[in-house]
């Protein structure tokens, strides 16, 4: 079935024709457009932030609260047009890589600090939502990491034992297959590891609420404003050349992630350190309260254990949001359509009872993956940056916006990722030509494991 919003086709498992998936983010499409305050581009500010996703908006809010004059420069037509508004809606604690492996590599204390940074990140999201009165359906029901094969339970048990023994997270809990089936209506899983501090929210509503809060505290947000080049003047002031004019800023924060807008200009060194990997998502028609409750009784966020994994959750209007690394490709209408069909098959494999359910939305986004799958933040050549969240960015981006605001105000210790080397990825100079080969490698690893 073609993934085109205007076409109609016949599903042999249904008696009526149905409209095919809309190629747009459910989070964006289910909120009305936000009318930002209109401003002329200022000639000079204290801080210019490149990127209007969660990192940039959170930093703008924190800096404006400190009394700084702040401008957010977003190349896209609206706030959060990239990863911040095109993800699965999870607000999860826990590292993107196994805690035991990280502790073996960098030491238990550093691994513990990084793990707790994700706890703090979820708390930060919850606090901003409360303090700024953002209506975004935030719930904190936990995350369940699911084993699709028996041997994966050994790794989950190892992680839980170490987290508890080290006093890092005494709230984690192993659920056996019977307990998982009591809350997940699928026979595919052999158990799971429950992280009780994780949450979820409506990304579109949160993005708009965060932007409104930043404006209310004095920040300016300029969409449709692509930064083409940044120069350092003799007075240690930065001159930013944009598609809407030029402005001066005492400090600059790069919060672009894996943005596809306009190139990287004078900070092209990012290209060699971030690999933009597509992540793809489909969303079902509303299932109804009763059917949704039977499908995922605890309404947590869920993710499977695999190199090419799936993640899913319910929405307040009882849709299933189901995503994964369907294809190692950059998101585009064609790639999203093809990936939507792969996800349809994956959904039917996990939940065969949903094989005939209509899929209303299909979209993709870019994950700003780093080689070590951990964030990187700091200062280079006078430019501050925070990015590389590697698929765990919803909460960490919000947290790091606040943290980098504190760093830029003089508190270097506020950055939990400080003093980390960030070498270029060998052979990576721009477009990730190697993604298909990487995808085949991970598919083979999953099949042979």
C-alpha cells in the first residue's frame, strides 16, 4: 500500500476501503499552529541560539529568566520541526547504552553520575511542565524494556542487579514473562526490566508550551531563519549571518542536532561527529478506551531489546504509537512510506490482533547519533554546543538547555558531559554513505544472537 495521504485502497482484511497513512507527525498534526510573537530580527543580543528544538527552547527559557536578551534562530517553519517534534513521545530515564558496559569503560562513579543525569532530566521536564503550566498530557507510568528472546533476560537481570547493588537505581524491577503478559497483550516477550521513573507526553503540545514560556519570559523566537555562517569579531562578539539578516551576539549556543537545514556553515566540524540516522513511526486509528486498556494495561512506554528495536506507547485518545529503526536511511517522504510498511509488519508480528487496524500517521525523523551513543556538550572555538542525544533526547535535550544556560552564565560544573573528548568518526565527512552497510550488520547480529 502506498503511504500517500490522498489515496484510497482496499485492505483484504477489511470490508470497507480506508484512507492510507498521512505522512506527517501525529504530534504536529494534532495541535493547532502556534502563532509566535512577531519581531524584527534584533541587531544585537546577549545570546543567540541556533535551533528551535527542545534544547534551544529550554536554554532560551532559562537564559531569559536570568535576564539575558535571547534570540532563537530556527531554520524550519515552526518550533521543534526536527527530532523534538518527530519522536515517539517517550520521556525515559536510563542510559542509551547498558550501564554495566559504561561503568566498565569509564568507571562506576562517572557512569553513576551520567545515569543520574537522566533521572534529573525527567525531573526537569516534569518541573517545567508544572511551573509553566504546560498542558501536554504528561504522565509518569514508567518504561518497560522488553526481551524478545530468552537470552536477553540475562542481560536485563545483570543490569538490574548492578544498578541496585551500586545504589544507582533501587527502583528498577525485573518482570517475568507472566507479569509482562498481564500488562502487554502479546505473546512475544520473555520478560522485561521496569524503570519506574520514566514518563511520556504529547510532544507537539510540550514544544508549543515551552516556546510560549520562553517568549513570556522575554526570549524572541524567529522561525524561517537559517543561520548560514558565524564569525568571531575582534571584540570577541559573534556575527551571525542568517537568511533574514545579520546580528551580533556575545554568546552562541549550537542546538541544531542533526538538522538538515542549510548546512553547517562555519561549524561544519559537527558533520564528522554526528551520524543522522532515520527513525520511523506509525500511529494507529483510535482503538477505543477498552481495547487500548486491554492492549497496554499500564500505559507505560515500551521498548524492545535489539539492535534494530521497536518502541511503542498509547496516546490519550487511545492510539498506538509504534516506531523503530525500520530502515537505516535518512527520513524523506519516500523512505517514510517504505519504512511505514516495514513497521506495519512489525506491529502485526508483536500485536497480531491489530493486523487489520488502520494506520493514520506515518513519519520519520533524524536521530543525532554519536559514536559512543552518549551526548556531547561543551565549548569549541568560542561556540557552545549540546547535541548527540542518540535516541534518548526528549528529556536530555530539555535538561541540557537549562544546564548550558548555567554554563554560559559561568558555572562550568553544570554540564554533566564536560571534559569529554569528541573525536571525528573515521570515514565520516558528510552524508552517511555507510548506513545501509551498518543496517545489514545489525540485522545480522540480531538474527544470529
